[in-house]
C-alpha cells in the first residue's frame, strides 16, 4: 500500500477513485508523563514522552486508515493529511485521512 501526501504519483495513473478514507485514535496523557513534562518546562527542552505519544498516535491512525483503504480495494492512499483535536482535558484525537485510489 502506497501512502503519500502527493496528489498524484509520477509515472502512475489513477485507474479508480475509491473515496475518502480515515483512521483515528484518541489518546490520553499519563500522569507520570505530565509530572515529568511539568519539570521539563522549568528547564526547557524536548518533551520526549509527548513526542513518543504523538508518534504512536500517528502510526495507529495511519494503520487504521490503510486498513479502511484495503477494505475498499485500494492499493494507494493519496493526499494524506493529519489533524489533531482536543477531546477533553488530557485527551486528544489524532486523525489521518486521504483519498483511496487504485493505481495502474
């Protein structure tokens, strides 16, 4: 499965447009990570725990999007985008979405 943020793939032709596909996950912060992040805010630097949390969320959302694309017969997802939104204090949704296509 080809997953790209490009609208077209050089050298390939879109044989069939299969529609919008998406995958999402909602993640919450861990109390321990919150405490460590608070301490890190005092001295500055990367909040590694949050960086890891966001990477895991992007990976999970992408996998779910790909699974949906496979279920409609796609072999590629084009124009992939990511979005986040706050669900409640301490929890956020990561959304991956794109256009499922069959490339020839």
